[in-house]
C-alpha cells in the first residue's frame, strides 16, 4: 500500500538556549528549551537539500514536492535547486511547490500520496523553514529552523497511508504577510487564534474519523504542528485527544516553531517512537485558515531515531551572535 518508505531531518548546528534567552531578555519562552538557528550561508533550500540527503536509497523519483514559507525567492521555480542537488529532474519529474502557510507541509505530502498512487513511481516531500522577519519580539523568539524529508512509495514500509480529510475557512488577521512586505503580522488576540485553530483542526479530523469509523482512542499519536504548548493542548482537547497522545510527538521544546516543516517533523518524531501497527493521525494547520488530516499505520521499519540524531551535537550561541545570524543587528 502507498505510504512512507523512509524519512530524515536536518537542523542547523547553532542553538539558542532558554538559559541565554532568559539571561538577556529577562524571561524564558514557555516550553522552549532551545532552538536551531540558521547560519548566514543557510536558507530554506540548503536545509531542504540537507534533509533530503539523509534518505538512503536509489529509488528513481517520479515526483517531488517542496514546502516552505521562507524560500529565498519571491517569484521563480525553486524546486529545481533541490532536484539538481539530488541528481533528479528532467522532463519526467513532476514537481510542486507549496509556500503560503504552515499547512504547506501536509499539502505537499497529500499531493505526493496522490501522485505516487497514480503513477506507481516513488516521490519525495521536503519541507523546510528558517525564521521569518517579524516585528514581534516574542514571536521571533520561538521561530526555529529545520527541514524534514519523506520518501513516499507504493510499499510503505515505515507507515501505510489510510485516508485523509481537509478543511478550509476564512479567518482574517492571523499570521500573514501582506503583498509587498516581508514581516509576519498578526492581530494578536489569543482567544481568536485558539478558536480558529480549533475549528480548522476539528473540521478536518472529525470527518476523517467518521469516514474510518474510529474514535480518538483508536490512535496512539495525534501529530500537530510545532506550535506552543497551550495551543497544542487546546487543539488536541477540542477534537477529543489527550496530552498523552500529542505531547510525546511534539518537537517544539527542542526546535521552536518550524513553520511548514513543523507537522512533518513531529510526524518523524512519531515514526521514531511508534511500534508496528500503531495508528498515527497527522494534522497540518495553516492560519487563514485550513487543515489537512491524514491517517497512517506504522510499519515494521519505523523507529529510526532520525529526529534525535539530527538534533544531537548542536552548539550554543550567545544572544549577540544570534541577533547577527538572524539579521537583527
């Protein structure tokens, strides 16, 4: 059955720790222990290429999707850089790019699952983001950097795909960048943010559970994005899941908010932890609002420890270095 055949992650080596954040800014960020920080020569494309390179195998790709909200160019085809780095491409490679919200990662995965099912050839999803410019100091403090790659194949040895459901609505004022500008903006009304998130997640999850004839208790893990803990808990609770199903597969304390790469990084964490037969419900959310819910069953090849290995060996940087690396001074 179509599903995931391999996966891998990449995170920049530089890390800003909670201790350094508290030392300089006076208070730590809730739930955040440290976060990767992209170097001057790293961007979303270089991170994507590094994550894709972690996947072993010689499968000839028939398709590839790239997801990011921080690609270096505003207008041009950019997945060609990734295809060239992987020595793929040419006339036979079907490609898509997904760029407008944190939902981009699950959008890209949904496209690849359909493409592989239709063509019978393997496909790759790569999601990557670096910290976006923002005038909100608190928001900037939680933005991390990282990438994740998933190999989709007809034989999903790591996880088999079961079904999906999707939701879209109109919730203005949340996590947006107006045309002609570069900085993230938000109305910063926490109740509104939480309500929009919850409605979108429920709008995708409930139809999928109904279609499969299941309840939340049938799943070991609920995988959401790399959002702060209060939002994670509210979204899980709102559709009938518990902290015990969502918190163990939540990379935020070690990565910060990874944007388009967040939900798929948490999926990798779930695959690192899962036992064969465990059911995993993946939900990608994008402010504005939309959500994708995808159901998987873990296979015999899960449990690679990819996220822990990718995070190992980071080096702490001081606040001054961090501000220079992120272009704030």
